[in-house]
C-alpha cells in the first residue's frame, strides 16, 4: 500500500512539473500584465502545502477506513462478469460520476460554495490552480467520498488509480499549455481539456456554473451542463467583483458572514 501511494505521488508530481515547465515555454494565452504571477503561484502552493499536511492526518486514514470497511456485495459477481480490468473501469467511471455531481453540489449548496469559491478566486489559471483548494473543501470531499467508497466496496487499487488520473488531468485542464487544435479537439471528446475547463473559470456566472466534469467530458454532455461558449484569449478568469486575497484571508473567508 505504501509503495502504491509513493508511486502515485511521484507520477503526479513529475507530470505536474512537466506541465509547469511546458506552459511557460509554450503558453496557450499570454498572462495579462495585471496578474502578479509569483504571488499567486506562491499562494496556490501554500494552500497545497497545507492540504498535504492534512493528508496523512485525516484524508488517508478516512479513505483507508472506508476501503477496509466497504460493503463486499460485488465480490461474488465482479470476477465472473467483469474481470479485473472491467471492474477497474467501472470503478473509475462511477467515482468520476460521483465527483461530477459533487463538483456541481459545491456550486449549488451555499455552505459548500463558501469553501469551493477559494478555488475560483484565482484570477488566472495554470497548473498550480489545480492544487488551490481550501482545507475545508478537501476534508468535506474526503468524508463524502468515504461514504461512496463504503457503499460501493471500492478496492484500494481502484481508488489510487482514480486519484492518479484525476490529479494528472486536473493539472492538465487547468494548465495554460499550448496544444494543437486538432489534438485538443480529439482529446475533448473523452476527457476534460483546458479549452473546456477554462470556461468553468470564466468570470461570467453562466459559464462558472457549467462544465463540471473532472476527468471525463461526456458527463456534461449527458446531463446538459456543458457551456455553449468557447474559450477566448481575452476572457477574464475568476469571480465577478472579487479581489485578490492573501493566504490568511483566503483561509478565513469561508467562515466570515457575507
């Protein structure tokens, strides 16, 4: 188990580092002059660091508990009907469907939005935006996911592979890396790409409340939540009437009355 988690962390870290370098040598969109790049990157990385400290203390124990005490109702038929790879694919699809609805809930339920809006207060997007989350959202997400894992009896391998795919693709679709249009169009039929997810971070509320997919792009098409607008070079990122906040203000913002 420890080796699997270590390999996952190494693969994800290396992939995000490659994206971080690539988007600086080949950006899809020039960074606006008003964006203080070093400051926002540092803020994003500090939020990630805080969440990394929580992982061995809360996130990992909760997840392992859920895996160990998950319902074993499917063990009798999975081997005969699906096999190892079929079961893994089913797990990834179901977990991604859950995270699609959980993401939408974070936009629709006021309590959850208080925490999730920290992610949307980033006024530009690059690979570091993919790790910019409030610790409250991370904890709530882990608790709700634990219930899903218990009910589905999801095995450890499926959870780790799903987490690896989600973290890598989150880094990818938040990134500002330039891609050939034909390649991105082909990828977007299956997975979330930057052109899709950047619309979700558009300052226009209608676009912010769309494109909820995290790994696979077909959920938004299936449930009618896909934005009809297209990414443009000059589109504004963030939330309407929002201002830059330092780390402390971001951390306490969900707990302040509005």
